[in-house]
C-alpha cells in the first residue's frame, strides 16, 4: 500500500527569501506564417523566412522553433531576455541556437529549419528571431516562461482542419478568432496542445499559411499532433519539429517511414508536472508493414515511456487524433472499435490520467473508464466531479476549433456497453454508454486544462457563436446552429460547454502489500479512512536563524478492524521513499512522525515518535511502527493517525516534491 507525498516550491532557502516546500502525503487506495520579410545585411543576400512556429521542447526549459526559409543557408534562432533589448535591438550577448533542416518537398518549395532553444530561466520574458547575420533576421517575437513548478493551465484545440469547409480563408478566420478568444481569456496558459488535423490537405501550403497566420503560434508553445488529414505528405514534418520523437516505421501509417512520403512518429515530453505522450494514431492496428500492428506498437511505446518517465511527473496525459470514445460520424469506425479493445486496459494499468483526442468534430467527455468498461456504474451523466480510482481514465474528444467542419451526434446501437460496443448509456439512452457528456451545437470550442496539485480541471468553452466566423455554418455545410439542434439560442463566447474536476487517484492496487495470515473466524484488515487524498504538508518554511526548511501535516487516518476470535497480535508499520521532483530528490529520512490512536479500539497502541533524520538517524526511511496490539487484545476498530514532521536542509533545490509512503500490516 502506498501513499504519495508531495512537496512544493522550495526556493533558495536561507534567510533571504521565504522558502517554501509543500509536502503532502497521500494515502492510496490503501493505507496510507506569418510571412516575415527579413532585414538583410546585403540586399543581394536577402533570405526570407515564413511559417515560424514556437514548438514545445523536451521540458519547460526548452522550446523548439521551426520555420521555412527561402535559402539553403546556415541559420539560427537568436534569443535574449526582452529586458536586454535596446530599442528593439538584440544585445551582443544574445544566444544563438544553430538550426538544422533540409529541402522542402516540391509542392512546399524552399527549405525548412528547426532549432532547440534550451537553458531557459523561469519567470522570464524572452525575445527571439530566426535567420542569420548574413542573410538577415526575421521580425522578432516574444514569449515568456513562468515558474517551473506548481499549477499551470494548458489549452487544447480540436481539428482546425483549414480548408475543410471549402474556404480556407474563412476557416483561417475562425481559427484565428478561437486563438484570440482562448488566449485573451487565459493569458497565462502555458501550452497550446493540438488534437490533430491542422489542415485539410496535407501538402497544400496555402492552408498551412492560414493555419500558421496567428501570432499566438509564435508566442505560446504549440504541441503538434498529427491527424489523418496531415499525414499524407511531408508538410507536417516540415512545419513542426517535436522533442523525443521516435521515427521508427511502426509509428508511421502503414509502417512506411522508409518511403519518406508521409509524416509521423510518436513523441513525449514533460512539462512541469505532466508527462505528455503524443501518438501518430494514423498507424493503425492492422496496416503496419512490420507485422506488429500499429496499436501494439503504440502500446509498447506508451508502456516504455511511462515506465521510464512517469515517476518524473505527477500526471500522465496522452494525446492522439483518432478518438476512441466519440459520438458522431466516426464513433462506429472499424479502427475505433478495435482500438476501444486494444488501448483502454493498458492505459488503465499504466495510470494514465487523461486522454485528449480529436477527429470526430464533436465534444465528448467519457465516464471514468477502467479496462474498457465504465468504472463506476453510479457515475451520473454530466457529473462534474469525478474520483477515478486507480485505473480510471477520462477521455475527452474536442470539437472543431476553427468552425470548418462539424459532425452530428449519431445514435447508439445494440452492439453492447463495453469494449468495442456502441450501445446506449443506461442512464441516458441517447448517449453512447461510455460518454458522460456529448455536445454538438455547430459552434467553435476549445478546452482548458488546469493542472493543479491534486486534481485536473477540464473546462470546455465556446469560442464562437453561430455568427461568422463559423465557416461550416456560413457556407451552409450544416443547416442549423445552437443548442438543441438549433432550437435554442446560441450561448455566448466564453460560456461553458462542460466542466469536470478529475481528482487524482493515488497509487494503484498493485503496490499494496498487506499480509493477512490464515485466520481464525473473523477478519483483520485495514483501509484508508475516507478519501485517499493527497496529504499536503503545505509550504515549507524557514526563518532567518535557521538553515533548514520545515513543514508539518498529518497522514490520512487509517482504520484497522480486527474481529478475529484468536485475538492475535497485529501491527501497522510504514516507511517513506525518497522525495522526488523530476530528477531532483531528497531522502525520505528527513520525514519524522508522531503516531497516535485517533479512535481507540482493537487494542491499538500508538508507536513511538520518530524524529526527522535531519539531526541524525534514519527518520521514516526505514520501517517504523505506527501502531500495534498485543496478543489477547480486545476486538473492534481503531483509527490511527500520525502527525508528520519534515525538516530538510536549506540547500535543497526549489521544487514540488512527492514521495510514497508504503504501509505494511502484519498479523499472526
Ligand atoms: Fe478532422
């Protein structure tokens, strides 16, 4: 049984800044384009750049900048803190990050370049431009970093699919308006995450020009996702460069990486406390030339990344284009039904928190899905607080962010209410069994995800009304607009389509190791009393006369029940692992506790207090007795608690740390 602890924000300690560290223990289930004219140095050497994109990097201290250029020359990203620019001029100390790239395919023309910008500092405004001293620099753009720890928001956008209405300019207008609305309402959002289908026709650069026109794509990192409309050419790969990208054949449609005519690859990154894994879902179950099948390859990829990196983050979010729990034209697609069998059990076992999808141009939010079935039969439609236990996963499908195309909600059939089935929800038969919320009003949407200490808040907002720009409606591609199939008045911009708070599940039953011996009649057992929430030690503090940080809190109470006739002895003990925040760590020995019996019963006697190891000793890094009862004790139930006392060196780096408390029960 295990129970995570969390610590927060540690600033350089001593005496100057109020230092902080939040610690939390939690008990698990158990116990405890813009086309830019360059400014050439020499007109004859002028090089033009276009389509600059600020992309997400491998972590919050990186960005990857990608662009098109008219010349096959050595180019760089030039970067400096905005505070160091004088009258718009970059200082001599500005950093150059060399770019690499290649010639574009013929239909694109020109060349592509990308460079990884690294070593960014937190809470800093930066300016950058691309090009070279010889060929000239692009216009300058700006972005800001925020604190590298703690809560943050990101925005998710479905299928802009510029060109799909039949009018790329109208589609571009809707896309630009959604970005304006979304970033104006959320000026501190730190990522723009794609649900795929940036454009309608993979290699049509006039569509890419519309897609890339908004300057937000040069100001807030774009986390690209490849859709079925992007995959059929190289333009997607030319426009975006993603971190940690595996370009093995298995992650290309049909396993065709070698042919070089399509874009693809799976990638991952960690942004603050979130591990994002982004899949090329165009690699399907059965069309993979390497024989393993695309789904099997994706499952192997997700498993490998999570096993290696999940411990560095607090949340795991998957992103891919082809929604498996949608509600419109694609809900019954063959690949969708197969994936609804292939994917969910793995995602449940691996502790995925949230899956973000596109493709069906309709908004849906699933119930808690565990191993391919509705996890909690009592979960109500539209329930806006969910507590997925270990293995519970929420799947969201985004509607169109541009207004270029909408698909209408379709009707469930009699194919069942688990796995591949598309049967009705018993609680709301108009909906598919897997969906808590389905919404189609033919208006533009975007989704905001607030990543918080112990919960994800997922809110989907209307970014448009029935008025222009809304290309599918303007062009008559869809015949109605507004709630209730157009019978009700359109809701305003910024109004909420759906809001759900996903409370973090801590631990997964696999970590629970409770030894319950042969028993005489009656039972001995223990559980966490109440919800297994994060045990938050708050913000660690220090004062001018001390050289350490301190934080206090209490474990979630543990209920012990012993109704055996044998009146055999029992004990509950616990130890804590190292506290971690990414690659930063400090020993669990710095945690001490004072056990207590909150409610007497079952002969419980509290264990001895254990001091933090800061002043010596092992603290809770070795197993310590929480409570025990001797042979012949009374039957009944006890509630056990413990006050926690964390004391760590002032040299500990700033961070949001979490550790796992492992709880063991013994009885004979
Ligand atoms: Fe699409």
